C-alpha cells in the first residue's frame, strides 16, 4: 500500500466515546511488513515521523490505539448509555473502625447486562479526599478480607481460589487471600482501596456465551453481533475498569485526579490496557504482567505469542492469532502500549523467578517507550541498566524486581504505595 494511502487511513481514524473506530479497515496481518526491530512509537504507520507533542496526542496516539484494538485486543466497548451506581451498604466500622466499607453495584439498566460489585474501603482518619488504588481481583472481593459482610462473588471462579468449588465460592472463601491484601496498611497510609472481580464482567473461559460479549451480542441482535476480530476478554475486563472509574470519579471521599490501577498477571495486562485507553487513570501498576501486557511480543524469553494464543485464545481477538509465528509483522510492540500512558507514571514490577513474564524484556520495553515520555517532557527511565532485586526505580517509567516467584504479596503492596507516594505525594 502506498504511503499516501496510509496517510489517508490514519486521517480517517476517529473517536466514538472510549472506543476508536476506523472508517477504513487496516490490511491483513500477512500484508504487513516484517520488522525484526521494534517499531518506532514516534513514526506513523506510513513511515512519516511524529514531529511534535501535538502530532503524538492528536494523531499517533489515536492511530496506536486503533492498531492495538484491531490486531491484538479487540475493540474496548463503549460506555453504555445507562450506567447506574447503587450503594448497597456502607459500614463505618470496617477493620475495627479504621475504615468505611462501601459496597456499590454498578449496573447498566438491563438485566441481561453484567453487574459489577465494586468494593471500596476509605480511611476514616482522612481529612479530605484521598487517592485510591483500583485493583482487579481474581478470586472475588470476599477473598480480600475476613469481613463476612463482603458478599461472595456471584459469578464463576477458578477452583484454585481458596474456598471455591465447582466454579463457585463457598463460605470458606472469605478472606482466602487476605494475607496478600494489606488493607489496614493501605488505609493507615492514607489511601483508599477499591476492587472488583473480573468474573463479574466476563468469566475467564474460552466460550463467549455469557458476560459482556453475550450481552452486547443480544443487544445487537443476530444481524450484527460482535465479530471475533472485535472481542477479547482482556478488552472486556478493561471495559470493567473503565466502568468502575466512572463510579470512583463521583465518590466524594476520593480524589478523582489520583486514581491508580493495579492488577497482577492477566489482570496486570488488563491494568495496562485499561490505563492506556483511559486518561482518568493517573497511574498504572501492571504487576508481573508479561506476554500480552508488559513483555515484548518479539521477546525470546518466557511466554511467546503463540503459546499465550494457544493456552488463552479468548484473551485476544482473532487477528492476533495470525502473529503466532510472525511477531515481526506486528505494527507495534508492547512499548507502544506503555507509551500510551505518557506522561502518566507506570510501574512494571516483577519477580526474579518469574522468567515466564520476561522481566529483562520488560525493562527494555520501558527504555523503548522513553522517546515518547521525553517528547512530552515527562522524563526518562532514570536507570540505564536493569536494577538489582529490591531497588525501586521510581521515575514515571518505573521498574522493580524482587526475589521470589509469580505472586502478589503484602510486600509488593508496600512498593506500590512507595511508587504512588512518589507521584501523588503521600496519601495522608
Ligand atoms: C499464565 C499465563 C500468563 C498469565 C498468568 C496469570 O501463566 O501464561 O500470561 O500472566 O497465567 O495470569 O497468572
């Protein structure tokens, strides 16, 4: 395709709510050029350079968002016409009076639509609006705390979650992960914590017979259901994050300008994607996110694109499968997704024994995103080599690696708070 044609294509990209729609389709993956080197984030698809911050913001950023949706994640659905917030309960005596627990239901005016059970804990000692960590959980809100007033997740859950059987939580599931979520410390530190479970949006299963896409398909009718190229579970979960943010920006106890999004592993991939597409999210912490998130698709360490597409085909759209053995045809790599965060802070945190997530490749991803941060006068990584274990690089392109395995622990949360402190000012 001629450079002129590409220019026309880029010019025809426009926004519709959160979703970007291309007026003209992009070429088939097999027609894309082979590029072993990671594509330059500051070069348009037609090869012309990005020469100013305005070029980046107004044209290259929309182009990249469009490319990621088209070739990898599927479209992030738009905000529905109706988004309702219903407070289900408010308990001022959470954790012996340290915090107030709010249970909020986020719904969309249609019984066939997913409903999100959002849990929010706010420090009672706060003098004004506080920053908040929005965190995506695997095992249900009930797993974060022993408090039995947090209802069990309604949807399908992994049997590997403590107290879950046959895909559902039992009473034994309360507090199943409480030791890894130091809610008391987070409150003492002056932060609020909000959380929701991905299964409220879309169960982590290959079929698209329930959850967000099933609802969208039923709304569209049989004539225009979402196409396989338009859907992927990570995009559905990112949509869920956006709907939770819709609520958080309205809560009078929270500082809407200091919302940090945290997710571990598959939820880390989701956290980066959601933050890259929603500027209301001020800071992102994709923890041990790895392939399909923070690790390079062209990387040679750990999980490959082919492997993730085979094991978890539903996470990405149909087009992404075409890159299984052809990652060099991708018109972006994951540094471009990190660059979509600019100038906002992002922390890629890792564990030494979690080579599946390619920690060193993630450091290179940060370095490759740097030109965009520099263009926007948002600084650089601030380290020329990967730091040793236990040393936080707290620039806006932040990095951290600790000893140990693939997990999210209380110790990791302390690092998340330290990073957020550096960018938000102390929570308290
Ligand atoms: C698997 C998968 C990873 C993912 C991880 C998780 O290991 O291969 O890509 O990050 O599960 O979500 O725990």
